[in-house]
C-alpha cells in the first residue's frame, strides 16, 4: 500500500518534470513533438522520463519538423 503511494508520487513528479521541460526549456521542438511528449508523459510517466532524458532533449530528433535536404 505504501509502495503504491510512493510510486504514484514519483510518477507524478516525473510527468510534471517532462511537461515543464518540454514547454519551458525545449523551445526548438515543433508543436507536434511537444504534444506527443506531453501525452506520453501523462500516460507512461516513469518510462517517458527515462526515454525523454536519453532521446527527447535532442532537438535533432523531431518527427514533425520538416527536414531540409
């Protein structure tokens, strides 16, 4: 019972951190990518924070930005 509460608090903190970082610090991401990260943070908070920290903070990886050739 206590472990579930602690895990829930950690998940909430992780989701809030990803949402804050996407909105405030990652200005170069496209709007579509920001929405994707926010949705993933709400649904899969702890997993998303690990993936976002490793991959998402890199502005070169943007699925919705038009790339120049």
